[in-house]
C-alpha cells in the first residue's frame, strides 16, 4: 500500500478504535490489528502516541467546507445579521457531528478521560472559534443590539444547546424523526436570540 494510503488507513483505524474503547482501553497493538498491520508499521508512520494524536487532529484541519463556513460567518457578522450568523454556526456544528460521529465520540472520550487530545483540540479549534464568537457578542453589546452580560455565559448557552442536540441525535442516536436538523436549529437560535437581542419577543 502506498505510504499516504497506509497513513490514512492507520488514522481511520485509530479514530474508530479510540471511539469504541476510549484512550485508556486502546493499545497501539489494537490499532495495528484493526488496520491489519504490525505495530512496527504503525510506529513507522507515527513515532509516538502523541504524534498520532496530532495527526488525528490534522485530519480535521482547514478544508474547503470549514473555510467556506468561516467566510460565511465573517460576511454575516459584517452585515450584523445576528440570527443568520448563529444559525449558520449552529448548522456547521450539527453537520460536523452528522458527518463524523466517530471523531466526536473520540473527543467525548478524550474529555471524560482528561486526555491530551481534548486539550489539543480546544487549543487548535475550540479557542479560535470561541474567541471569534466572543468578539462578535461583545461588539453587538457595545452597539446596543445585545443585552449587557457575560459573553462567556452567552457562548455556553449557545454551544450547550446546539452540542447537546447534536450529541443526542448523532452520538446517542436519540432521533425524533418528526423534527429535522434545520427545524431544531432554527428553534434553538430563536431561543438564543430572545435571550441576547434587545427588543426580541
């Protein structure tokens, strides 16, 4: 197998193994076995477990879809289209869970186990997006569009609702077929807007 193909195969096996057994329950020999190779081949591509963790996060690095999402958010922020801004971000979160539940299950294990991968993910992805959202909320507060309050609490309220829904539907598979993602996100964003925006009914 070509080197790049083998590396992708090993990463896929690692993500699936960690997502099923957690980090403490997964050994390098388990990953190698899941990929149908020896541990020697695994370590030929990844010199250490930490190297493997960084490589897993690299698979979630910037791509055309994430760049498109950020461009859309920046355009909506510039237009001060608050509801569309939060709805676009929420849909992006939900679609991430829908498209790659194994990766998010892996992150859940990492957070519960206090694993290095969780802090690496927060530093690389969580903090930049959180800071971007915080700046927007603070800006809108200064402009008088949002109620004064702690921006971090508002962020927790927003992401807490959206991630909880996405986890229930795509990790725990508690699917209510009477509501699709778009409808639930729209309702959640309506609630967020009522909490943030002055003059909301």
